């Protein structure tokens, strides 16, 4: 299995809702990532988990809360989002840890719309 | 600071033509990694190639080839005999061998192959 899966594919939520994005990989990768991508822009890193511990938080607002329940799963909990948070949210995983140039494998993304 | 520049915002070519996507990077690190990713309209980022800074050999994979020139800090990507399925946004990215897992992306080049 050489893929990263993400659910849901599309999500529409109101500003008062609580929702979660899910990401799963079964490649034995020990680093997992959340990215946010706005239209016509490159992906922006949000969080990195390394060996199930949060290693990087790129000053993301607290309305985004990541969670790594185990080495295969990565969640992103959403609460009280703003319309400007509407974007494509990409999950990725990498076989190698900090300091080594392991390529990142991306999932298909969740297209989030905040009303 | 690291930087990746993809000066070509959009390129259109007729099917079967060859096309080269430019990528110029800046880094102070002596060891680093360069990547190309393809993002079709479906949204998923597809890994194409990784090259480390010690390996200046050019690479060919089918209709794809990459030219890494450390002297000019460039890592260009050529598609030979382009096909409609090559239409996508292509991102060049850079990663240091030290510090964290952060990929520095270029702004992307939108390639349209005209049938």
C-alpha cells in the first residue's frame, strides 16, 4: 500500500461547527504533515508529527488542533473556523525523519469551505 | 533563508511539443534536496523526483528528464512529446539536510497541453 488517504474529500461547515479531517497511511512512515493550500498558491506547512509527537507548529491558530493517535493516523480538529480558512487541506507522510531528505507522499486532500 | 523561484507562471504548448519548466533555488546549506511534484486538477500532489545536492547526474524517466546544475542553482524539468495528461501545476521544492522537515515550495508553473 503506497498511498495516503484522506477523508472527507469535501467538507462544508459553518463558523460554529466542530469537524475533523482524517488522514491515514500504511507505509510505515514515521513523519506526517498537514498543509493548507489556497487557490493558485503552493502548499503551506501547518504541522509536522515525528514518531507521533508534534515536532513543528508553524504558528497555526488554535482553532486548528492536530492529533496523531498512532503512527498511521493523523487528524486535524477544526473549531470556530473563519471563511478565510477555506482551502484544500493536504496530508503527507515521509519515510525519513528530520535531517534526511525523504520525499513526502501526499494524499488527495480535503476541500474545505467555511460559510 | 531558502527560496525557490519558478519564474514561469503559466505555459501552454501544443501536444507533442517539448516543454521545459525552470526552477532556480537559493540556499546556504551545502547538503540539500530538490524535488518536483505534479498537481493535476484533482488536487493531489504527485511526487516525481528527488535529487540530493551531491548528485548532479541528470535523470531521465520515460518522457521526463531533469537537469540539475549546481553552478547555476537550477533544477529544470523537461517533458518530451507532451501529452494532454501532462496538464497540471508543477511545483519545485527544496529541503535542507539540517533542522526541520520543512519543504520550501516554488510558486508553481501551470502547464496546459493543447490537443
